[in-house]
């Protein structure tokens, strides 16, 4: 009878403890789901980048050294005049 008397007199405290435990569990579940979503998004962006690189690689294999040099320097915002040596033109 002692346990029943304890539960009946402290039911609010026990309900609060139960609610806190449920809240912690739901928080952890949400945190894990958010982490999994972030991992999934990162993986999808990595796959997309690899597909783009593979497409670029296929295009780059067919380029001459001169064209590759021009493309690489243009992407970096540098002057493409340095590539003229690869085209067989005398450097100035």
C-alpha cells in the first residue's frame, strides 16, 4: 500500500518526469533525423559534382593542349595569352 500512496500523492512529479523523458526522446529522434538529412544532402551534392566532373573529363580528353590551357586559364580568370606557346606561336 506504500507504493500506491506514493504514486497517488506524487502523480504530478511523475507525470512531469515522464513528459521530460518523452521530450528528450523526441528531441534525440529529431536530431538524428536532421543529421541523416544533412548526410544525405551532402552525398547527393557529391554525386552531382562527380557526374559533372565525369562529363567534363569526357570533354577534356578530346581537347588539344592549347584548348585545354585556354579553358583552364579562362576558368581561373587569368590571361590566356600564355597558351600561345602551345599552339606553336613564338612567345613574345
